[in-house]
């Protein structure tokens, strides 16, 4: 977004950047979950499954607990928008534990699959599930390891980025190359005349005239419905103007019909209903 929409500096800028990284990680985790879901739905939980689970269950539980705590730590950092020394040490400790438990899971997996064929149809779903689980752990660890660097980089360059964006915004706003563009000049000249006419009508109107004196409603409304898009520009402007006119005129026509009947007339009650 633009600088004037969120003032992406200081603490808020770091928080937004961390949440952006969190959102990207969430999308990756969502894709990983499709694999584990498919494996669970297809699994028949037979004897081969029980033997496989008994071999890797303990290490999977340990890795799952560590990764869950690590992910909660990362979420807390994204919420407060800062990564202090204590949080950095916690991230380093938890990621180190996760790496160690990943190696332990690999070892237990290799031992479990030692007497199995290289491609096992019976354990296809189990292999898919543990692959998805390992990918989930890997993505959370990558997320945790990148948080301090991302926060530090954003904090260090936030003022520079803000000033650069602010400067480029004003440069684009008053750019002579855009202002003197032929299509832009044609658009400005074409739409300046009707806006000026409605402005003059409102400016020179008297108290007893049809228009409200010195009211900016007409030129302001006309300026708002103007569009610089090409193709069906004229048709779109006419449709917006027609909708505006009907929205203001139809209620008055309906009231005019209602007021043609006396207050004592039963027809007025029927029309109002």
C-alpha cells in the first residue's frame, strides 16, 4: 500500500513485515496439509502401519512438541512487532532442538524402513504423511530463523524506505511527463468545461432560482463521476449520471403523486401503502 495508507515505519512497519512473513509461511503450511490429509484419508491402518508407527512415533512426538512451541513463539513475536535478546535466544535454542530432533527422526525412520523395499506400496501413505510432517517442521524452522533478520532489516531501513516512498509519491503527483502527456491534457480539457459550467451556475444562482446558490454539489458530483478509463468511458459516465439523476428525481415524482390526493382521501392511504 501507499505510505499515506499505513505510515509503514517504526514499530508498525516491523510488525507489518513480520505478519507478511507469517502469512507467506501460512500459505506454505496450507499446501503441506493437503499431502497429510490425503495420506490420512487413504490409510487402511493395517499391520504394516502399526509397525511403522512404533518405530517413528516417539521422535515424531518430540519434534511435534518442539515445533509447536517454536511456532507459538514466532506468533508472539509477530504480535508484539519486536525481537528482543531474550526472544532471539529462545528462537536459537528451540531451532537447535528442532534440528537435533529432525536428525533423530531421520535415524529412526531409516531403521524402521531398513527391512522394507525401496518403494513400498503398503507404506506409501505412511511415507507421504511423514514427508508432509517433515516439510511442516522445516517450514516452521525456516520461519523462525528468518524472523530476527527480517525484523532487523525492516527496522534499520524503515525511515529510508518511508522517505523514499514519500518523495516518489510527490514526484509522480507533479511529474511534468505525466501532466504534459497528450492523453492527459485531452482528458483534462474535455472534462474541465462541464465542471466549470456547473460551478458557474451554482456561483451565480439567486435565492429564488432553481439551483441552490454557492453550492458545490453539482460540480463536486460531476467531478466524482468522471473517469479516465478508455473504451466505454462515455457510456459509463452517462450511466453514472443517469443513475444519479434518477436517484434524486424519482423520489420527488413519487411524492408529487402522493400529494395530489387530500389527506382525508382513502386513495392517499392506498398510494402510500
